[in-house]
C-alpha cells in the first residue's frame, strides 16, 4: 500500500496530498476538483482572498496544505499568491492562467473538423482550444497513436477513427486537412457535404506556420520580467486553461514531492 503523503497523514483520510484551489469560477473549480480527487488528492476551495486566508489559518490547516493553486488572471488570485508567498513560503504555489470558454452550446461557434493528427493537427488543437469562436467537433488520423489524438482525448475532443465519418459529417462548418496527402484532398472534395468549406494544401500549411509562430511568441512571453518575477518569488509552475488533466496531475504531484522534500 502506498504511504499517504504530508497533508493526508494529518487529515481525516489518506490521499496523495492536500491542495487549496483559489478560483471564483465554479466551472473551473469543478473541473480541477474532479481531476485531482480522481487522482487521489484532497481539494479545498476558496472563491475570495479572505476565504483562502481563512482556510489556511483555521486550526492547524497551514500544516496540512501541500500545494496552493491560484488564478493569476484575477486580482483575488494575485492577492492570495502574495499572501501565501509571505506567510507560508514553504508551500508550493502553482499559477492558473488563461481564459476558459464553454463552447459546447454556442451556436455561433465555427465547428471545425481536423483531418490529420500529427504535429500540424496537434498544433491546431492547442490554439483552437483557446479561441472562444472555434469548436473542434472531431479529429481523425489513420495512425491511432498519432500525438494529436492523444492530446484530443485529454481535452475530451471527439476522436473519429474512420476519416470518412468526419469528412461526411454535415454538422461541420470547416474541414482542415493537414495530412499533406493529395489523395486525401481528393477524398475530401468528393465526399464532403456541399456546405462544408475546406482548408488544405498550402493554405493549411500557412495556418500551421502562423500557429507555430504564435506559440513561439507565447513562449517568449513566459520569459517576460513579470512571469520571471513570479517564478523567482515562489511560483513552481503554470497550468493553462482549458485544463489538461495529465498535465495538472503531473504538476501538482511534482509540487507535493517538493513539499515533502523540504520537510526532510
């Protein structure tokens, strides 16, 4: 049997550690709580700075917290982060950032199907997840182990095993072909519904290059003075919204391990 970790050893039930989530969006809270509790973590929530402080200072709770996750895009998150950095510097801090959109019921969103789940398809997914007016309704690839398919499953985007099923889907507004295969281009042209538009060939390659450039720009932003300062002041890692389940669990697990090592 795995031995409980830090906070859980003092708490009411065994687990992998205790996490305080500071976030005022109920949807985000529910999503993170579900992922972490499924992975065996004990999750506490606070939707204001004062409540976060109350959770941390109530009884012996400061000894029981292993990780604090707070949304740095909102003032309450920044304030709570500053508080924990000053009062509990031993507790690892994880910054939650990025805008989250629930697009499933938005009829105005462009419904996109992606044909090809290699590097190009994976890059497209990464960007479309953060666009409020884009909804990926399916992605397909002849290789069941394609990296884009695994990424799609993590964010609960439908994976279509048979490409023709996605190509013939009349709920799609735009098909993006990033396979680079002339035969696939012909199959799409001969089988798609008339109303469905297609982006492929040189146009899809250009889109991919633009997205790669955007990702490089974002990477440079993460090296900016502001974020570098946050890291220097105690932030251990960043989690982007929408939430990647595997990424979230990995980051929190690593922070718990760091906290355990600091106690030795």
